[in-house]
């Protein structure tokens, strides 16, 4: 009887691990009538942090010495794969009409990265409305934004604080102007009060502008996240539909035991 080996490889795309995903192999099924081999697998993840996967099936015809990517496949392969019970169909006759199962090994390469489903959509704007920059940590992965968002807060609050200070200085200068004894002193104090007031207004406008810009940018990134989530969900639905098309139950159906591998990464 031909022997099949399903090998599972996992390569992280970055150091983002919150919880380690795991994959469990099921038995490979060979449907001679439909000329296809079904490669089932299940991706699970402990905890709430989610990942997206890129699954590429490979085949060896010399007992594992050399591998090449399968081409005539359907189902859950390629990018944007979400966790759950999945399967890949290999239409072996279209790719290898002489397929006999001898010395064949099948390998799945699975790369993964943090999923956009961990991020918020437009409602994250309310966080930046409360604290400048905070919304960025809700619509972006924290790498690079873990502390960077605080710079926005420091800038906004610094400008607002500077505006309040310059406004108080302008009031004090105006009081000195009212108490001045000479025309020259009065003119100088008046001009200084006007200058301080203008600086106060400028700092306030600049701070408000940075704050408003941050809120808008969070909203735009949240919208992009929403669109990306919709695209990935649609992609997975299409892959699920792709598997269902042409599915048949035949008498010439053989289930090939797998090695029962369960790998964590």
C-alpha cells in the first residue's frame, strides 16, 4: 500500500507570540474516483490573541529528499488562513497523471503573523479623543507604538500647558499695563501682552490640531482594519466554497493513516 507522510513546519514571521498556535493533523484521504487527495488539518490557538496563516503544501516523490510546492490544489492554502478545521484538496491527476503514491511525502509549511482581528476599527477614535495618541495602540500592533503614542500626548499636553501659561502671563502683563506710570511703559506692556496672547492662541491651535489629526488618523487606520477583516473573511468563505464544489462520495475511497503529529510553535 502506498505510504503518505504529512509533515508540518511552522515559521513565525515575527516575534509577536502572545500564545503559541498549534496544529493537529488528521488522516489523509485518497479518493481514486475523483482523482484527489484530501489533506485535513486543524489550527488552534489558546487565548484571545489571533493569528493569520500562510499555508503552502509541498510534495516529495523521492521519500523526502526533495520537495516542490503543489500546484493543482484547492481549499485552504495560501495567505489569509484563519484558525479552525481546514482541508486542502490536491488534484493529483492534473498535476501528475502517473501518480501511484509510491515514495510520496506531503509537507505543509505554515507561516504565521498577528491577525488584524486583534485590532479595533473606527470606534478606536474615542480612545484618542480621551487621551491623545492612545487610539493608535488600538488600531496598530504595539511593536513600534508601545511608547511612541505617548509622544503625541506629551506634545499635545505640552502645547496646551504652554498656552495656559502664556495666557496667564498675558493677563499679568495687562494688569501691569493698567498700573503703568508712563506712556512709554504702558505702550511696551500693552505690546508685550498682545504678543503673549498671540503665542497662547498659537500654542492652543497647534495642540488642538495635533490632537484632531491623531483622531482622524486613528479613524482612517480603523477603517482600513475593517476593510481588511472583511476581505479576509470573504477569502476564507471562498476557500470553504471552493472545497464544497464538486465534492462527491465514491465507493473507491481510501483513508490513509497519518503519523498523528501535533506540533506547537
